[in-house]
């Protein structure tokens, strides 16, 4: 079974998907981390972020993997901390907008997701990456709450800077941040993580029955 979780930045996708996967015993696949890892790799290797074909080749040559412990790895190196830096936040939309990059990443995501029961989160998961997913959920939250969550996740970064980055990402990602027609839309603004996980777990159980 595949559980697809979509939504904008700060809607709770990563936290919810990770907790849900642990509860269900599913593989957790953070597709956003894959784009972040490629962005980090491009900066390390000096690849221009506006060169889509070169970035796609880089992604093919250095596929992103996830360890059993949930760490994000490239060539066996754990880059989980590096890819969460504020600079990567600002640059990853530039990398992710290239069609060549998205195609390489989507194929990799499909291959990883096909390995077994999976919770896959990111953007356009239910509509493009895994359109046949048995459970599709689209998380939303109001802008102020999403900005608060991003601030909590990025200590040391000014709140107004993160809020501005969030609005810019919303604009850039709008085309790839739409719910699939058969997705369940869940507003997480007033919900705790456990409540969101419970709601999705019920959907999974219903689907299994």
C-alpha cells in the first residue's frame, strides 16, 4: 500500500508522514529531502542551479537514498543536517522547477515507493508520482501557523525572513501544490500531530477493509 501525503511548506507533511510510517511500519519517503539533497550536491560540486540537464545528470549519477534510521544519504554520506539549512530552503525551488530534474526524481521516488508499503510525502505525489496510491491526503494550514512551524524548525533564522520565504515558495510551487481529485483535504491548523496521524491511520484502516 502507498499513502500519498501532499501539501504546501509548513503544513506538517514531514512530521506527520514520519510518525505515520513509524506507526504503520511503512517505509517513509521524504521526496522534498531528495530535491534538497540534490541542491546541496550541486552547490558542493559547483553545478549551476539554472542548468537543468546538468542537474538531472548529477541526480542520476548520485541517487539519494534513505537509511533504515531515516537519514538522507548521498554516496553513503549522511546529509540530513546540511540539507535543512536556510540557504537550501531558498535555493531548492530553483532546482526543483526544472522538468528534467523532476522527471529523474519522480522515477527514483516511484522505484523507492515500489519497494513495499510506503508513506510518500511531498508535492504532486497523489497526482503525478503515485496516482494509484490507495490513500491520498492533502494537508493544509493557515499561513500564520505554517510560518510559526517553519520558525520552530529553523532556530536562529528571523521569523519575518522565514515568512517571506514561505510566501515566495507558495507562489513558485503553486502549480505543483494542488490536491489530487480523489485526495482527502485535512486542515491541520488547529490539530496536533497525533490527531493528524490518527485521522490518516483511520483512512488506511478503512482502505484495508
